[in-house]
């Protein structure tokens, strides 16, 4: 059996209880060494083989997996954040299906949640944005043309941009083709939830100079949108005049529906 496990964004106590238990029980661990906090590997039993997939191809990862499975071992495939985002898990799942090895998935805290925590921010502010666009700049991995940053930026929604901290000048130019202005608030969050976490607040127009000044060019998320500013409406849900399945409103004026 293979367990795909989300390691969380970095802080070693941010793995789930289920993920930690699977690591303790594992007979073989393959972890994404570029971003998984190695402190997590301390949870594994003694003499358990541990492989860093940063140095391996898909074929090599699968060879190790098939061998360990053949020896009756439980395998943990540890991915950074949550495996569902930029985790290259689908190709592994399909491979395992082809060779008849069962697998399951234990979710993790994605770095985009860790970044919101670092910023003390809510991505979905009433009256500001009710959508979060998770995307990336095209790099060596292409992005479908319909999903270009410029196209997505037309919405003016909250944007969380992965894998792009090394391309901030280009990113800024693309964002400005959409609904954002040079003054739209933005932030870089480097290594959210790691001890060396850093937050740099800036604007869409100053992303590149901020990254250069702070020395941030990788392992960072770019956050863009007016959720980083100060204006918003209070929620309907917790307004005294708002009735829900759980609470009767007091008849005071309801907030505008947003
Ligand atoms: N599955 C992961 C994303 C893997 S892609 C997740 O859910 O978070 C790798 C990219 O994620 C990095 O280039 C960076 O943009 C982002 N990232 C991962 N961990 C991060 C962290 N702790 N802080 C900021 N960005 C991070």
C-alpha cells in the first residue's frame, strides 16, 4: 500500500495526526526533499529506508515503490503542503493503478494556507473578493494560454501565485494587463511556517524590487489583491440581523448582500 501524505507547509508540527501516524508505521519513505522539512523524517522508525525524490525520476521512484511493496511494506510518499497542488501525484497514482498497487491520500496544510497565517489575512473578504485563484507563471512547465496570468488577472480576485518568485518582473507586467494597478497590494511570503519565514508586503508595481531587496527568489508565494488592504464589509453570517439555520436574527437591518 502506498500512502500519499501531505507534509504541510514546513513547520514540522503542521502535518496531520494521520500523516504522522502513517510516517511512524511506514516501512519505506520517499519524500520530496526540495521542500519537505527533514525534521519530519525523525518520526520514522529505525532503519527504515528513506529516499529523497528530488534526486530521482518518476521511474526510479516507482522502482523503489514496487520493490518495497513486494517486500510487504507500507510506503509513505511524502509531498510538500497538500499533494493536490503541483505535486505530480496523478502520474504516480496512474502508475500504481497500472501495476495493481493500492494507494490512498492523506491531505496536508497547503503553503497557501500557511501564507495566509503568516500574513494574518483572510483571502475571501466580503465586498472585496469571494474567490481565490491559485495559479503559476509559465516556466519550463507550460500553462494553458487560457490560464495566462493576464487572463486570470482580469477578475481582480485574490490571487495566490506558486512557483513564480523567480520571475517577479514578468509576473508584475502580466498582472498589470488585468484588473490590478501598480498600487494594488501584494506580498511575498518566503518559507511560510518555517523558522526562517519572512513576509514582505509591497504592491503589484514593486514586486520585482521587493524580491531583489529581500533576496526572495524561490520557496515563496506571491499574494495579490485588495484582501491585503484595509477596506471590507462585515460578514452577513455573524450580523445580528441575519438569520441562519442555527440562529434567529434580531430584526435589525441586514447587511447588504454581497
Ligand atoms: N503542494 C505544495 C506546492 C508545491 S509547488 C503546497 O500545497 O503548498 C512548490 C511551490 O510551493 C514553491 O515554489 C512555492 O511557490 C510554494 N511553497 C511551498 N512551500 C512553501 C512555503 N512554506 N512558503 C511559501 N511558499 C511555499
